């Protein structure tokens, strides 16, 4: 998993933004030869995600900021699904990075 982050780390000049919703981070990020992410990152995680538990996702903001300068992290209620509140976060983020 975490293909979006691997792609952005492998081809940093090809990607402007990375959106991750209820997903994970590369397990080998700190041990492989990935480049820093130049793209803006929006990661939305859920508190009750059965695949990515809160004790793991709480560390994501710090981990993401070690690899990317522009990181927005949102923690929402719910399980492993697109949270209803995500559109209120995604659209302003897209407007910001595309302007």
C-alpha cells in the first residue's frame, strides 16, 4: 500500500499534490532511498479505522513532515471509509494547491 507516497517520493517533480484517505504510509520510508516529497500532502485518517488504528495514525503527521514540507493532516470520526466531512477539507485544499 501507500503507493501514492512512494510515487511522490520517487518522482518528486511529476506530482503537485497527494491526497490519502484512510490509508497507510510506506513501511520502508526511512530505510529506502526515497527522495523528499515536493508535493503538498493532504492525509485524512479516521479514529475508528479498523485497518489503520489510532495508535498508528496519531504518529502520521510527524512522519509525513519528515518527508514533505507542506502537510495537512485531518483526523475524523468513523471507520475505514471516506468520511462525509472530507469534501469540506479536500476542496479548499485543492483550491489552495492549484492556485
